[in-house]
C-alpha cells in the first residue's frame, strides 16, 4: 500500500519540484521511503509502505528489465505468486507483486488487466510508445485522481491534496457535488467535489497519449443468477472465502484483523485463525449502551485464542478527533463511523502494518435491515399514483403508519432505495439551502430492476461502497500508515456472491442466510442470534460535548464562516437540531474551513 503520483508533460525532468511536493504531502501513505524517476516526458513519484519484498528490489517507481517501462502501483495483487509462475520467463530482480505486473504488461500489454486480481491503482509509462496506461481495481478499493495542469500537463495521484500541492491547478468547487453530498452524505463515486479534478471510475482503464485521453471499462458487476442448489452454494461459498482469506494473509510484516463481534468480522477471524495462530485482533469498544460490542468480540477472541486488544471510547474529545480527521480528508464524508475507524487504525499502527476487515459483507450477503424492509414493501406493493395521493392526503389528518406512507411516497423498490435509504436532505430542502444545481444522477454498469432484489445490493456496490465505505477505509488506514485488506472483495468470491439468488441471502424476515448456514458453527450462539449494530455512534450524544457545541457555533452560527459563501445562513439555522442533518452540515462547514485557501 502506497501513494503514487505522476506528471506527463514535455520536458518532464523540469518538474522535479512539483513531483516532490506531490509525494511529500502523501508521506503518511508511505513513510518507509520516497522515490522519483524521470523520462523526457514523464515524471513518476512514489511513497512506499513496505509490505511485500522489504528490500530495495521492491522499491518504486520500478523499471522493467528493459527500462522501456516504469510502473507506480498502490495496492496488493493477491495470489501474485501463482501469476508469477505463469510469467516465469521474465528476469525478475526481486519478489514483489509490482514486478509481476510489469512482466504481465510486457507479454499482454493492456490486456493484462483482465487477469489481474486484488486491489490496485497503477500507472505504467511506456517510453517506447510515449503512452501512459493506468487502471483502478474493480470495486474501487484504491483511489486514482487526475487532472490537466495550467500548461496542459496530465497529472495523477492517489489523493486530491497531492494534485493541488503540485501548484499546477487551481481547484474549482462543483456546486452540484455539494447538492449530492447534502443528499447522500458523500461525494458522487465517479466525481470529486471539484469541477476540474477527476476520479477514475472503479473497473476502468485510462490511457493518455499525444494529449488524448481514453477511458474504458474492463469489468462490470455480473447480472446473471447462478443455478446452484443452496447446499452446492454453501460448499463453494466456504471454499472461495477460505481461499480469499488465505491469500490476503500473505505479507512480509505482521497481519492482524478487526473483530467487532459481528457476523462478518467473526467469520474472517475464524478463517484466519486456521492459517495463522495467535493473530492480533482489535475492537473499538463503547463503554455502555447498545453499541457495546466488546463482550461479543471477546467471546470470539477467546474461542480462537487471538491476541486481543480493546480500544475504549470514553466519549471524550469528539471535536478534537473530528478536526484531526479533517486535517487529511480531501472531501466531506458525514459517516459517523469515520471517527472510530480513524482511532482504531491509529491504535493498530502501533504494532501492525496490515489489517483484515469484514467490510462489504452486508452488500454481498444482504445484511442491512432496509433491504428486508424494502422486500416487505415490494411484496405488499407500492401504491399507484392516484391511490398514493389519496393516502398521503389522509395522512395529513390521521396517522397512516410509516409503512403505508412509504408505499405511497415512493414509486417502487428502486425509488425507495435511491431516494429514501441513507438520504439526509430532500431536493427541495437542498434548494432552500441555496444550491440550485440539480443533484447528479449515476450511471450503473447494469440496468437495475425492481424484480431482482440483488439489484439493490448491486447499486450499493457501485455507489455507496466506493464513495463511502472504501474511501473511508483507504483514507483512515493510510493516514495511519496501515494497509487494510477486505477478503470479501476477493474477485472470485465477490463475483460468486453477487450472482447467488437473492433468496439465498435474505427475505423479509431473515438476513445473511448463506453466511449463517455456512459459518454459524464458527461463532458463539450469542453472536449467531444478535441483532446487527453499525460501527457509528449517536450524534445526539456527541453533540452533548461542550467542545463540539463550540465548534458548531463557530462554523454554523457565524455568518462569516466560509460555508455561507455557498449555503443560506438562515436556512442552515433551522437545521441545527443535533441530529444527522446538523452533523451533515457541520462536516461540510469544517471541510470548507480547512480548504478555503485553495478556493479563494
């Protein structure tokens, strides 16, 4: 795991200062070393977090054996040893996974991408072709941003701040993305908050040659449904998942695992313990209330004899943690789990460089309650327009219940999922706040259907997962110089899960059916029967902290606060209710405060 940067321009050797600034500002992504290489028309930079092949042979930017190609790569190629055997005629200098990509490129050129597993964002400069070839992994685990500089330079980096640090571009706010953030709590997965800085889509390649840019998809979320019995599916599910965990334990440094006591992380720890004894596990613990997961995590830790560590939240200094997090976050993200995620990576960094995570299980196995609720609404039926109007009119005079209201307010399964689930401000509220731009929509790699409930999960895999979950994991882990690995996103396992019949995952009353049937014996009985808890916290509790109240007053009750260059002051005051809308606005205001110097 690392930070990459590059500038493609005539006389690229004259950009030594700019590329140095870009890598310096990403030092947290790779504290072990920093290097740069130059061709006449390409400058490449790299910050290294040494995970595999700790020797000088693993350093980047990495030349091929002919020196005609040079690569910078951020990520891990899981199972690279087996791939290396397929390209045994290449004269390897070391044992890193990065060199395997160079070997693949020499033989297959751009077609290598179809055979490349893992999480990655990379750029290969082909000096003979005078061409840059870049790619981002299928789910968007690793970031890749790019722009064009004031003199026509093509600039790319792992983080937006590195592009800005080059001094070659003045970022311009995209108000449409403010609208998107207010609605969803994160920036569009294919965009950035800036009009002139771009986000390479997951599962896409980018080629830059002779001043021309070509972007192509190389993979799409599969839409077929497998025709396997439940028993056959369970057997393959276990085989693929155990292979994924085994591959992701490969490292030349210690590997640990998060352990919340939930179904997903407990499963990962149970499997990892087959291959690695006394694995270090970490839990973020709340001292009291329904969010206290410590006893469940401890039970799994005891069962598998892990080296278990607890990071205890004593409900102190929320404002301090928030400001620390937003010292490095390049875009606003209102997810309340951002703060505990930052803190647990901070704790992990004391002893570990690699952590396994149980993220994305809910999207692959149907773990969210709103999936079940939507199935229930759909099976009862959303009301036709004429009936909806009558029901909503009646609702003004009597209690019609939330279920009937939702069946009347939304047209169908997809409408409810896109415009109710995880939505924070409505379109009309956003316009009142002063943003007149339309909320951007999203193109998916498939055509969602109301009939196949797998499509709700596919939507989340292409929208919420890259824009919120994976971005959060990358930024918080990398700020603390830790690599996070997600076994559930192993390409073979994830593709298999996506194509399972939705009935193997959930119904209106059950969730994660296949996971429960496959691994319930690996958990304790209490874990198998417990209800799902999220990793976030109650913002209403957080707002009781005097320091957070002071921060809110400074940023949201002061007309001179920079957020009011974009939002209406009086309308914002109506939303300061110490609930999620208030939190959404506070995050945006803090982001504006920290980034206003770039924008003025």
